[in-house]
C-alpha cells in the first residue's frame, strides 16, 4: 500500500478515537442541560438505528443471518441495552473524565472474558496487568469521591466497560460470517426495543426547548460515536489490521480526559491521575504482548 493510503487510514483511525473520546463529554453536557438520561438514550439509539439500517441496506440489500446465530445476536443486544443504561446513568452521576478513565479498562475486561469462554489463553503478564488496572480503578474511585458520594456513578461507569467487553466477545464469532454493519444494524434495533420500553416515561415527559448548541451536541452523539466511528474503524481495520488500529485506541482515555477538562471545566485529583496512569500503563503493557480487540464506542 502506498504512503498516501497509509496516511488516509491514520486519519480515519485518529478521527475515530477523537469521536469516541468526545462522547462522554458531550453526553455529560446534554444530561446537565435538560435531557433526561433514558430519553436521551432512547432517541439517540432510534436515530442511529435508522441510519444504520439505511446504510446497511444500501450496501448489502439484506439483514439475513442464520437461525443458529440468532441467540448470539439477542444476547449481544441484551448487553448493549444494559451498557446504555450504565453509560447514561454513569455519566449522569459522576464526571465525564472519571467515566473515560474507567472505560480505559475495557481491553482488560475483554481479555478476562475471552479467557473465561476459551477464545484466548492469557499468560502471567496479562493477569499482572489486570491486577494493576484494578488497583488503578480503586485509586480513581477513591480520588473521585467514589467511596462516598459517587460510588453509584463509578460503579456504573465500570459496568459500562464490562458490558461493552462482553458485547465485543459475543460478536467475535459473528464477525467471521457477517459484516460489522449487518451485525450493528440488528443489535442496535433489538437492543433499542427494551431501551425504548424502559425509557418510555422519561421520553414522554421530555421537553425539547433546547438551544442550537444542544441540538449540535445531540447530532454529534448520533452521527459521531454511533454511526461514523463504526464505518471508519472497521474500514481501517480491514486495511491495516487490528494490531495497528489498537495503537490509536490507546489514546482514547487521554483525549477523553482532556476534552472533559477543557470543555466542561472538570479536574482530576492526584489519586485519579495515579489511577488513570496505572490503568493506561497496564493496558499498554498487555497490548504490547498481543493484538487487542475493538475498544468501546458507546
């Protein structure tokens, strides 16, 4: 592949990571400026589902999967549903920076689950990295006030990472037989149904007297982290492979914290910094020894 193509892929990967990193900050803003958490999640996923179905149908003209794969799709959709509940309420009850730091543990959760279900065998280095990363989680939680006032938000943020990891492991065998766009379309739709039922009361009560900035943020939340990133990420992986792509995804927690500090005026305590560095260091060491699966995109 010539140099120009490589540069284009790098731009796609960097753009994907920046969109993912900005997601928690944008979500925190809209939830603190008038959007109810479940109303936001319900309407956002409805819009993203419509976009994915239109895009996938134009590309593939089919959403068919084998009957034997339906169970995995349903289970993946269930994890997406729980993931969205944890994400919106986690962001609502703690800071965007803290949520971003906890999302940095996703590769560790993926490795643990892949080991449990027998997809991969992990060595001592991975389990050492896992221990260090959870020590980092404890530092972040204590530094953010999680052991007192923010324990619920911190717990939900950690569950967001865990449920996305479960989803990533579940769809691994499906990705060998179908395009990521077909799987995303089906999972989004099936996962949206219980989300819409759970959020029906909040959605009915939601008012929409928002200013321009709020609607820009909402449009970004639909088009960026949910729609464009899937197209950019999987296109880039098809050209350079997951190992090189994962190098870019390592930057997501750093950019995410930076966005929260600059755009929302949040700050990190010294213990959150120590914990964040421990999480990032553990992930970098673990990933230096093996290719990593896909990172989160809430």
